[in-house]
C-alpha cells in the first residue's frame, strides 16, 4: 500500500501540474487574446472563468465521491485526466469566450473526479495511523500545490515560447497522469468490501453536509480558500498585464515572464517548506492550532505585501524587511490546508464505507472558497489593483477567525466513533 500511496501522490503532482500549466498559459492567452484574433479581456472575465472552474468542481465532486465509494476509488481517479485532456485540446483551437468558458467547466470536472477519489483512497489507506495520516495529508497538499505552482511557472515560459500549441503538450501530460494511476496504483485494503457494502444515498449526503460536525469546519476553511483564491485567480494576469491607473503600486507595473517565474519559485519554496514542517506536527499541535497560526500568518503576509507594494522602491531596506515578514507569514499560512484536510479525514472515520463522499467535501469547501475568492478578486483588482486584492484577502482572513474558536472547542467530536444515527440509516 505504501507503493500505491507514493504513486497516488505522484499522479496528484502531475495532474495538478497540468492544471497549473493550463491556468498560467490561459492567463497569458487571455491577457493577449486580441493578438490571436479574440476580443479584449478584463479582470472580471478572468475571475468569472476561475469561478466556472470551481463551480463545476463544487457541483460534481459530491457525485464523483459517491460514485467512487460504489465502484472503487482507483477506478474513478482515472476519469480526471481524461476530462483535463479534452479541456486543453479545445482551449488550443479557439478564441471564443463562450467555448473557453466551457473548457473551464471541463477542467473543473477533472478535479471533481480526481480529488474525492484520491482523498477517499488516502483516508482508507491511513485509517488508524495519525502520524502517517498527517504526513500523507501534508504530502497531498504539497503535491497539489507544488504541481500547481510548478505548472504555473513552466506555463508562463512555455506559452511565451510556443504560444497556443503549448496546450497540445499539456494534453500529453494529462495522459501521463492517467498511466500513473492506471499502472502504479492498486486497490487499497478493504476497498472492495467497502464498495460492496451499504452506502448513503444522495439525499442522506445532503443531510450530512447540513450536520453540525460539517459546519464546524466549513466556514473557516471556505474563508481561507477564498483568501487564497483571490490570488490564484488574478495574480499572474495582473502582474503580467500591469495597469497604468495605479502608478504608485510597484506590483502593477507589468512584469516579464522571467520576473514572474522567479517570484513564483520563491513563493513555492517558502510555501512548500511550510507544508512539510506543519505536516509533521500533527501529533504536537492540534489541527485548529495550526489553522489559527495559518490565518495569523496570512494577515502578516498581507500587511507586509502592502508595504512592499508602496515602499520597496523608495525605501528598499523597509521593503526588504517587509519581504522577510511576508515570507514568514506565508510559511505559517501553509499549515492551514493540511490541518483542515486532516480534520476532514478524521471525520471520515465515522463513515468507513463512504470515505469518498466525505472527502468530496474537500472539493466542496475548496470550490466554494475559490469561487468567492475569484469573484471578489476580479472586482477588487479592477477597483484598487493589487492593493484591492490585499484588502480583500485581509477581510476574508478576518472572517475565517470568527468560527475557529467554536471549531476548536468541539474539535474532538469530529472523528468520534464509526457511524452515528446518520450513517446507520444511510443504506441504499
């Protein structure tokens, strides 16, 4: 099973690499779409496309999670690369905004099929071992974010060199992910038994997501994902395009592909180090403690970023100090996502035959947060540029803190016992 977990994580990296590759190439494609025969595109359209991606993931993830419980996690994780390959092939051959929006939905379906089945697999494979669960949760997040980050970095240069045909190359990479899942992963122990057992109906799943256990976790995680989503949806587009409306903002001056690549490498390095550090602290710190540190770190990052945006050129020493504080805040923020994922995996212990359905909530919370962040990010960027994105992030992080105290007080209840009244009445 250790071998299969390694290949699942490798496939997660390559799959998310393809997603990140598409995201950064599409950002450059949209920023210069008029040069390829398409219309001019503004930040609101970019935000809408990001929202369509996550809306598809939000709607489809629960369905694919339930499906993976019924026919096997391994089988359903093969669907994701297929949806992704079709999406990038269509992106390569059109400048039509409606069709490009459709490719965002297909790419969202790729994540919706992959994430619940992969996390259901991981939850089953790590059941009963808190140390392994912590490390695997962190490594899943690391593989996800490293893949997205590496793909975004490579995509900037690849699109600059090749142009739209680079999307065909990405389709081949989706094929690599398919082969990794197909031949590198074996069914986890108990998967066939769980698949043949009784499962919750869709109606019972809707009852589940309305329970207090779920809504202890949801608000904080959604708000944190929204804060991150402000940047995932807008940063490359805003940095690449620049905006003369905000001459006082250093980060709105318009950056080259090389400059964005260097910055992304630094961010990825700091965030990756934070994931590794906090993922190895599950036995030392409570999950909610790590999340709290992450939210505070995000606030430090925002304040330091505003200082860099306005003072780095005129007062370089102040800008350097602020940059160091921003790196420290990013390191703390990195711990929030694996800690939340660990809480969700703990919750899945109550529903051992429905781990895919429960872990599908990861995508639900992620998608809700990213949709909110993408829409807010587009409006904020058009309003006040990078400053607007910083302000929106700070507000969302403040919202994340509000329910955290209640979540902390009842954290111990999330993983209690295999089954409750809801689980016991969920057979179909």
